[in-house]
């Protein structure tokens, strides 16, 4: 059902409203220096104000309420109790993962000042303990104690805390937690069944702690440090690079001391960031402040739609953003407006930090236009010195407002107007804002300044924002090797002013690594003095043709790329090799040249129709194989499909690589690890050809191969009689596996970071493999290989 030509759901009306108003107002001044005039026009336009005010109110009426038993905008103790009871049922059935998820819902729905909140936290801590998530359990124990958990039950939390410390090998902390439990017991004087249960649990802890002779090393987080330390003239950059500016390249980054592969040249927290809408994430539990995923989330005190990974992010997120966003979050406004949400946060960050004082020569601005013009003049490379306010680095980033289409600029202005109206009508922001600005602007100019800052940020974000990524750990639990198509997953968007100084190349010499929303930029090949540090703004030469890359860059960034990859005619259609047929005569790649298919290596005619028919047959066979009942039958059918694909598809074809991966997983599932490893080796060579030996794609494949080789060793040691009869002794297998595991950890450190659980598991496996090589092999010896199997982790 529609009203006035608009969808009934106001969430679906936003884009339509922008397009309609932009079309009607397309004669508005599109010049960047005409932005204030356009914003003044829109903000004072009674019709536009009425439309946006009505839309905001409709969003509040439609979404600021209980939508279902899974979704409520505000706290609701009835729903919290319902989900806790469901969690209890799952917990009693020993379905701990399911119970943990249900308890999390209870935590997020319960009023923080009510009796249900601490109980939900305590229940979740119990589920976390059973899932061996000891740090999460400890956090929830402390949270429950901080929120008036019933005193007659607190002894359970103290004992749980002791058990967590025990499992983590922290003997001293465990003893202290046990003492706390005893002291609490003495205060409340437990009796009857409760006293008997307490004594029993305490005795079990005493028996276990006797076996723990010393404290295990603390599991500390070590983030990479800037090579040669931070550059005092270039905030968040290392001492080996410098920021320079000239007419030809504008601001760009050059090397002033040689750097080698793996050196960290930028380490930067975002000026502002925003996680993706929940619909674009694998689950809703991503921190609203740092974009990290966590299963022990806590929420806002008022709404149920925002989560934080810990108390620090809750504090920062609330103070920077959420105190102004909470009503809009409840009304579901921010997931609708796209990149404008991040622009809104940039403005809120300006306000929170306070506006810096201008040079005395600038005078005292009394209008929004004058203040923005004055700040714009403070634009030189000196604003990147460490002692300079971060405001200037963000404020003076380049913008696409001068080159973007008029309708785009109008839509940016309309979004800025709506967000300013939201603040004016739903918050007390403009009681707070004037003191943060620090200049005597009239209130109407304060509101115009707010809109202008959002508008300016929108233009900057289009050409400067970074995608925040996390390692994609999605895996089929029935398959022993990762089956994800991409090693990275998008989780948010951030703006990093210092890292934004890097110019573009379709063949970059750096890689971006994220810890939460903290960006680390690493060099992926040696760079000499005077070399330029180059990032890839999106279209990589190995993923798109030259024409497609240039068109994409022209549309979004407004320049014609002249990087080496774009001007090299021999690489113009490099990407076409990965969708090429195989020549029936020489097996070379066959691609389109004009209106005919030609082999790159020989002059023979290519039978296109026959190849297409064979490819379709192979694809159908592959689909049938995936539906087979047993793993063995799937594997047999997949082999036939794969062999037919090899006949018609070029050896580096994307589809052939995917088929190799599918077949490798099937071989591993039935224990044929050597065959699986051989297929992954082929894919490694193919990915090296396309992306390079140190790419994230190759890293992912080598990690798979290390995992498969570990599986092969575990299978042999578990039952030597089922040996695959590999023509090498087991110790040679272990040496080969150790070599690959070491290479995998080196590449993991380069491309993903040492904080990743996969990296830590690989390092642990390295230690186990080295000990296996050093230890005896007698089956009745405690140091035998078999006794070490339990320490190997397939990741």
C-alpha cells in the first residue's frame, strides 16, 4: 500500500524523498563556495522542513517501539525475562552456545537499574564458562556484582571467578577469588543445601589448584609499533616517511629512510567510525564504537539497539555520539542514511573535542560562512605535526564537492539539513554546541554551522573514507579447512586523516590491517629513499581491467589514473586471464579480442561452442555432485566434474580454483589429506600468479595447507595402520608441516596481525610440532607424538 506515491514504510521513503526534492531544486548553486547559501535555503524552506520533520516523526512512530519478541527499541523487562527463561531451558539441556545467545538478548533488553539485568549477566557468565570463554565469563561476573546481584547468590559468582582463573592457569588470582568466596560466605552465613553446594565446589577447587604449581604467562596483547617511532612532523606516521606537497601530486607520502616488507608506517585510530547496519553484518553483536565483534556485549542504558564490547567503548561511544544518537537509533534513522551517518559523527566529534582557536589575524568570525572560511585557510602540511589539533587534519581533507554531480551535492545538503533538524527537535544539542564552538555566532548561524560541517564531511568521506575490515572466520563445522571465499569481511567505515595522505595506485605497495577499528598500514615490499607510498582506493589491477578501474576512479574520485598498472599495455586485460578458456591445442589462455576468441600462445582456431557446452556440462556435474548423499559419492562425482573443467578452462580460471577448493574440502572430509594438499598447492601457485606471493589470498591458502598437513599427521598418529603410504617417514611429514606452518604465521603477521586467534593457534602448533620432532616416538613414552596430539589445533 502506498501513500502519495511513497512506500508506506517510512524507512523506504528516504531515498525517494531525496530524489524528488533534488529534482525539484536542481537549479540550486552547485559550487562548493555556494554550499552555505544552499544549506541556508534548505534549512529555512518551510516545505522541506515540514517534509523532514514529518518523516522523522513517522520513523519514531514506526520503529521506536517493540517490533517483535526479537526487537524492541527500548528496555523491556518482560522480554528480558522471556529470553532468560529460554536460555535456562537450553542451558539445562547443555546447549551452551544457544543458551549464551539467549542470555545476551536478556542482557540487552533488561533495564540496567532493575533486578533482571544482573541475573542475566550472571547466567551468561555461566554459559561462557562452559564454552571455555573464561575472560568473557570474568567480565560478566564483575558486571553482575557491580549491578546488585542478590547477596545470597554472590558466592556462586566468586566461585565461578575462581574456576575461570584456575582454567586460565592464574593460580594467585584463583586463590584470591577463593578467599573472597569464603569471606562472603562468612558474612551471609550460608546454610542447608546452599552451604553443602558451596563446600563441595570449594573442595573441588582446592583439589585442582594443588596441581597448579605456578602462574601461566599472561596472555598479553601486543600491537605493532611504528617503524622508527612516530614522526613528530607527521601524526600517526612512522619516522621513515614524510608528508610533502607539490603542484603535480598535491599532498603525498614519500620514504625518507629505507623500509622493508612488514614495517608499520601508519598506526591510526579513526577520527570517527561507524559500523555497518545490522542487515549487512553476520550477526548484530558488533561494537557501536570500535566495530569489533564480541559475544559478551553490553548495551545502552535506554535503548536496546546499540551494543558495546566493553565498558571503555560504552563510555567513549556514549560521550562522543550516542547521547545525541539514542533517539535516532530507536527510530532506526541512521541505518537508512548511509555515509551521512559517519559525516554526522564527524560533526559530533568536532563538538566533543571543541573547536580550536584561530590565528589572531583571522579576527572573530560571527557567521558560519566566515568561520568555515577561516578554518579552511589553516591548510598546510604543518597541521600534521603531532602538537596540532586533530580538528585541522580532518577539516582540511580533500573533498569531491567541486567535481560531483549537482544532484549529489543537493542530496548531501538535504541529508545535512535533516540531521540538523533531528538535533534541533529531538535533543538539547544546541544548548551544548555554542560553548564548544567558542565564537559568538547567533543561534541560527550555529545551526547552519552544524549543517555545513556535516555537508563538508560528506564530500570528504566520499573520497577519503576507509572500509573497516575483520578477518572472516566463517567455516563449515563439518569441514576441516576454511571454506570462505574471502579472507576479509567488511564491518564498518572510518576516516583516517593521516593515512588518507597516501596517493592511489592500482598496484599498491602497502596493505591495511585492522585491530578493531584501529588501522595499521604495512609495507608489502622494500621501498627506497624517495619512493612514494601508494594505497589502492578500491579497484586493484588483479581484480579489474584497466578501463573498468579508470572508470570507477573517475566516477568516485574525479581523476584519470596514470599509475604503472594502468599505463602498461601488456597488463591492460590481465584480469581476463582468470575467466579464460583453455586452448584445446596448447592449453594457453583464450580470451576475446574484438569479436573473436583468440589464444594468447598459438594461432589455432578455438571451438567456442564446444568449449561452452563442455563448461556447462561440468557445471551441471558439479551441482549434482554437491547434492550426492554421501561424502564418498560427492567426492567421486566432483572428481569427474573437475577433470572436465580442466580440459576447457584455463588453469588460473576463478571457477577452476573454486572447484579445486571444493574438491580439496571433500578429500579432507574423507581423510584423503595428501590429495587435498596437492589441490591447495595448485591454488597457491595460481593466487601467487594473480596477486603476488605475499598477498592476503596466498596467506589464506597457505593457512589452509598448514591445517590440512596437521590433519594428515593427526590421522597417521591416531592410527598408523591407515597410513596413506606417503613415500616419506612421519618425521619428514612433521618437518614439512612445520615449514609451512612457519610460513603461514609469517604471512598471517604481515596481512592479518598477531592478535588474531588463528595466528596464535598457528604459533601454538609450531611449538607442538617442534617438540614432536625433538621427542621420542615410543608409544608407551609420555613424550610420544600421540601424547601431544591433544595440543594440535585445526584452525
